């Protein structure tokens, strides 16, 4: 019930933001374009219009996840974790062969390894069969990959929509220009205002949404590499292969 209420409220809020953005952009004067570039009503029109479209098009939970992951899921941090794990996989295998899952869990907690490995060691300690653990990680990994792909597509979609929102502002600005065509003293500023929203749409789409989508895709690839490392390690210990096996074997690509 709360879920339905939140989504209904977000859609109504999105519609309200779109209406307000059009009203605010159209009713404010075209004066005070700072530096010939920045005009607050036009900027608010584009930004609030995009937020309104996002709220009416997607569920609030998905938008929250997109915002959080695009801002805070760092591919650099994830890449460093991949590199760190690459250097200790063989040592973890040796520890597991010699002292078992309890010692493995202690070592993982001591070195503060990613939570995936704590989960893995806990399940090994509970004597979950290795092939079942591999299947669980594969299932969850594919779900996580699909969620990130969906979030990337949302950002790419907003990048595509942003110039269209800007062009909508341009059309509204041209209508306002034609309405005040008799006022020659405001003709230049009206014309500038008519096209500045298109510029804002292009800038927001190409310099905000597209870089965020690329960043999230890099983070997705690094996250999948972490999962692939865990699966390769489980396959190695399941077949009791030597610890140096992972340095010679190529990780499987199973996520696409």
C-alpha cells in the first residue's frame, strides 16, 4: 500500500513540476541573462522538466537507486578491490585447503574483504555444497547485472530526452518572441532566451547524464569482475585444483 502511494505521489509531483516549470519559464522576463549565458528561469524550466519526466516515467525506488549508484558507486574503488582480490585469491585457497572455512572467514574479516567474500565464507562454514553456492552467486549476480543495466538505460534515456526538453523551451520562447515582436528593444534578448534552453538541454544531456551512465557502466563491469573472481575461486576449490590455477586460468564471462 505504501509502495503504491509513493509511486502515485511521485507521478503527481512529476506532473506538477512539469506544469510549474513551463509556467515559471514562460512568465519570467528574458532580462538578466548573466554573462550572456545563464538565465535562471530557463535553467529551472529544463531541470524541473527533466525531474518531472523522470518522476512520471519511473518508479521512485528505481530513481532512488539510480541516483545513489550513479553518484556513489565508484568504479575506481571497485577496481582497486578487484586488484586486491587478484593478489590474494591463491592465498585464500591455500588457507581453505589447510585450515578449512572457519580460518578462511577469520582471514576475510581480518583483511576487511568485500561483503561477498564474507557471505561466501559463511556459507562454506555452514557446509553449503559448493555447486549450490556457485548457483546462488550466479543467480544474484545476473539479477544485480540486470538492475544496473536498467539504471544505465534510464540515464541514457534522460540524456536523450534532455535536448528535447530544451527544444520545447525554445518553441515556447519563440512563441513569446512572436507575441512581443512589436517591442524591438526586447527582440534580441527574447531570441537569445528562445535558444538558451536548447543549449541547457544539450549540456545537461551530454555533460551530466551521459558521463553518469558511462561511470555506472564501468562500475557494473568491475562489480561483475568481483563476482566472476568469486565463482572462479569456488570452481577451483570444488575441484581441489592448486592455488596457482587462478593465475593461469582466464576468468569466465557469464554475465552477458
